């Protein structure tokens, strides 16, 4: 545990707000045969900005806030999600990171949210940030366009060490507005994950803020997924306040942190994906980062920044 901070406890309060006002949020709430709560935020349900906003906060384990406004990207204005947190490592890597590959028979979904901190998925991330949640309720957010089978719900409850009636699953198709909103809301997490991959200690991040455009929806999954990536890679901005001793090392890491540091940079993500034969593992992992990253070191007061918003590629990818 981390000073008693429970991401599932905090997120469950948001879940109660979501399911208690389902008509307002445009979601449909049902109970599985095992008793698990299933929230449809865009498969058959209407969903929307409000659902995407609160699901973003649930994904962050109640340790971050989100709001929706707009920003100019070149000549265009796009709806934009702004997120911030005073508990960056736990909110992002400890909860929001989509790091749980969930499979049951022919059903597959990517899992994120606070339930990961109970199941410790993937374990190496929790060892790195030194966090484990302990709570009797669990929430997992699934990027999927299909309802999960009962067998999977029971297994997820077991993985999280909770009773099935204390498990909640939120379903967010990427092609839905709620899905696009909550993926864009991962902007801070994307930056922290990239910094961690570059050798930065995520526990040195004290506070974090970021924003990314919410892309226009597309009915086809691949196109919708590509647009959510483009929103972050070419339109996402992050700002981190850190306490870091080795400032020369910090400067080098920041230069390598934005998406521009990738050899695949400069094309819409759909083109990058096609060139890789639709195989994520053939894409340069350095591309998965915000367009712009700024870090303020409280130890010296110095600020480092790298990358830039690329309106040209962003519009080519999103307005087509």
C-alpha cells in the first residue's frame, strides 16, 4: 500500500456516481449472472463526453481529475481533454495504464483501471512503483466492442481477490465517443510510461498535467484506434514536476521522450500501422509518446522541454 491510498476505493465512489446517473451519462448498467456490474459506455449505449470524462477519472483510480474544453491546432479547433494528478505514478502506471491483456476463449480485450492494482498486472510495474491496492471491490475498464463472457467475469474476480458481486466492468469501444475521450485522457500516462522506458524513475514525478485532442469518431475499429494514437502522438502535451538529482541525465531523457524522437514519426498512425503489416510489435516503440513534453525540476528550478504539436499531420489524420 501507499499510505493507505486505495485506487479501487476512490474509483468505486465514481462508479456509484456513474451507475446512479446512467441516463445522464448515457450508459447502460446490467448485472452478470455471477453478480458483477457491467457498464456499457458505447456498445449499445449512447455514451458521450460526460461518460468519457468520468471513466477517465475512474481509470486513474480516483487519483486524477479530468475536464473537457477545446484548443486550437493550427487552423482547427478540437474538443480537448485536460487531466492532472498529484499522485502521478499511482494514477497512471498503477491504475490507468492499459497493461492487462485479457483473453477468454475467442474473447479478447485490453484491461486498464484500478483492478490491475489488486491483480498486480503486470507485476513488474507494481514492483517498480512499490504499490499494491487492498480493497474488497474492483473496477476494470475494457477497451472492447463486445460484452465479456460470464466465465471471464468470474476469473477476473478471482484474479482481483474479490467476490463477483463486488466486481465492475466498464466497456468502452474505441469507436465510441466515450472510448475516444478516455483514450485521449491517457496523455499523462503515455508520457510517464515513455519516460519510464527511458530509465526515468516514475516515483520522482511529483505532479503531472496534460491534454490531448479528442479525435472525431470513426465506425471502424482500426481507423478509430489510429485516430486516438494520432491525437496523442501529434497533438498531446504533457507537463511534469519532478525532483531529480542527475540533471544532465534528465536533459538527455527529455530529448528522447516525445514522439518526434521515433524513426516512424511524421506520418498518420494508420500509415505507420499498415507499413508494419498491422503488427504493433513491428512499430518503433519510441513513437508511443506525447507530441510535447515539459519537465520542471524542483531541485534546481530548471525546466526542460522537447517536441512540438504537429497540426499538419494531426489534421491529415483526423479530418479525412
